[in-house]
C-alpha cells in the first residue's frame, strides 16, 4: 500500500495529488509488514518472555492500552508534534497514525515496493520528495498532512475513507484495523488525556556537563532547541546567563543549568493545559535519546529513575498545594541527567 502522487518529479507542497496503487505493490508491502510484526513479537517476548532492560512505551485511555517500541513511539510523537505545530486537530493525528501503522508499522522503513520509503511508504518518483526527504519523519508527516487537509470534511469522515483519499490503496479497508490503537495514541500525544503515556527508560552513562554562557548545559540546551524545532518556538525560562542561584528548592537542577521550564499560560485555559500535556508526553517518549531525567507538569511527575512506575502524583517539597507555579500548572519542567 504505497503512496503515490501524479507526475515523475517533486511538486510544490500544495499540489500533491496521490493516485491509485496496484495490487502487486500492496501484496509486497503487506508481506513486509507481516515480517516486521513477527520481529516485533520476538523483540517483546524474546522467545521466552519480556527481555529485561528493554525499553517500552505505553499509552492508556479508558480500558485500552497500546504498547509501542521506542522507535514506534518516537515516530508517533513526531507525527503528533507536526500536527500540533500546524494547529491540526487530534482527528488528523488519528488518521495519520492509522495510516502509518498500516504502511510501515510506525517504522521508518528504508525499503518498500518499488521506491516506496518511510513511515507512509511514499514514493519519491511520484512527487513526495527526494528519498532523503521521504525518510525524514518530519517531512513525510508534513506531506501527509498537506494531502490530508485537501480532503473535504476529513475531520468528520470515516478514517478508512479519509486515509484512502490520501494514500489511494488497493485495500482501503485495512486502515480500519489500526483505528482504535491510533486513536488511543493520538489522544495521549495530543494532550487530550493527561498522564496517559509513559515509557520505561534505561539510561546509559553520560558525561557530566557544566553550564556555559546562556546558563544551560549542552544537554539541556539541546532539549530546549529540539522542542522549539518540533513544536515551534516556545516561551521558556528557569535559566539565565551566568546561571541562576535562587528561586528554586535546594539541589534544584536549575542551579547547575540542567533544567528548562516551558510555559503554558494562562494555566486555567484548557487549551493551554492540553498543549502542555502534548509536550510532556513528547518529552517522555524522547527521554532516552535526549537524556531527560525528569518531567513535571500539572501535579504529576515522571522520572527516568522510576520510569517503571509511570506518572506519579507530585507535591512540591515545600508542601505548598495552592500556588499554581509550585504545582507546575503553568509550565512543564524538564531536566536532564547530571552525568558522571
């Protein structure tokens, strides 16, 4: 089930026009997906049960839990972040995730039928971009949403019908197989379900870093910059040139430049709270690659050291229960590992 666009050369974003796949390509893609699924089962069960030390992410909404490998979770988080930056609704993320589940099992495949590549199995020869671009999850997501937004009534349409309008699959009903899982993951990653996504993280060793001119360590600055790249420029604080030495509890990561606060104000605006949870979940998904140690938001805390426990209730060390700032209602706090 590859994604094609008419014409043999890349076109401007607003002119992508996918066309029907042939059944032969669908069979090949389906076989590839089956192989990936079998490998996933072996990865999780290891032939005799869960492999100790393996990382896993899980999104839970209502009575349904969806488990994802770190690769799947990071790709899903990227798809959701692109939609968030574009101001698209959660429905768009559900459709995109259901499509990526079917086309690649949420893996950034470097192969496929003919020249199909990436999360959505888009074909460079059919106008989706160069091979390098199609293998970039951000670019692939952007192009998918470009096409999705041109589907009339996509926010209210049946997921299989809308996905089919974008992908033009020979077996459009297959998208329905992933709709429920996609909806759970989308609901969590777009922040509509607070504290609904967690990951078990096994951090390796990191070198200790000192804060530099802007008051952040290199690791903390990378988190800030990657967040801006994923979601658009954010309002941040908790650091200053030369460092900060007051305003936080003793031993705070802010004092050695390892922490960044990302603000979502006013704190009593449901839209801001939702956006804050979208970022908080994204940070947890990307905790391993970014060296994230702690995320605190909206009276909840997640820490890599206790990641197997998921999100826990948070209470400021002072015991204060009324101050919205100390309860982290108006900002997501993220700090990175100290290092040795």
